[in-house]
C-alpha cells in the first residue's frame, strides 16, 4: 500500500504545467480530471503480475476488470448491462489516487479505509463539471453499495482477478499475509453471491491451492 495523498493536498498534476488559458472552462475541468487520474498508474497493489516479476498497479487492475466483464458476463446469476458494469469497474478504484490501495488481507490497513476513500471521492469527483462529477460519484457509490446486479457482478470480478494472479504466483498475497483457505473464501465471498458458476470455480481453485500449500494451514 502506498501512503495516501492527503485529501486536502492543494497541488494538482496540471499545476506543474498549467493548461492553456484559452481553453473552454468545461473542457479545462475535464482535462484536469483526466490528467489527475494519471496518478492511478502509480498506485501499486499487493497482487503480483502473471506476466512479469512486479506488482500490478491500479490502472492495470481496472483495465483487466474491464476486459473480464464482457468475457464473463454470461455467468452472472442475474442479467447485467455489460456497458454499465464496465463503467463501474473503470471508476471503482479511482479514489485510490488519493486514498491509496488497501490490501484485502491486511487487517491493519483496512482500519479507516471507508473514511479515507469517502474523503478522496469528495475531492476527486469535484474536479469535474458538476453533471459528470455527480455521474461518476454515483457509479462509485453504486459499486460500493453492491445494491444492483451490475455492482454485485463488478465486485465479484474485483475479487476474482486477484485470485487468478495469486494462483499464477503460487500463492502470491495469500502467502504474503498468511491467509488460510477459509479466510480467502470469506474475503472473496462476493464472487459466489453474484455468480454460482464463478463461486464454484473459486472453491475449486482455493481447494487446490490449499492442497499445494499455497495458503496457511490453520
């Protein structure tokens, strides 16, 4: 987890190279936001990459989820709007540009997570024109609440993707944080809540990982 940027930090990335004064004010706000979320590429997650010996960043994670949505949508227990679900996964981690990433199996890091992320959302989405800021904030809130089929499935994929990376790394963060198979299943229960098929696949993967010694023995 990186140290989160304070929610009241005054400096935006564009302040280092201000945009031309002649830009339309709405476009200026949109471009300022687009530049600011470039920070997402610097936020490292705990998960290791499958294709390289390094950790993934938040932007890579969000892209991976956006690809998973249309590929795995057929396994959602309830019909979902694929386009809307893609929007949810693209927005869901944006607040981490200020709040930092919180590893799933790090109990200490989870303390205060909600407050950090709410403060970050207040600051980040306010950079956009009001209509777009309200829209993106609503998407983020929807993902967090998991009250729609789309949000439930988006959360399921957010939990499934690290499982695949941990499998490819012979345990990955399960080993790092000493997670048992039961803890992994508990922390990833959102998968089965949105998709019986993916929930069964999860249990198969975790059971095999436990047999291989990739999770901690209770």
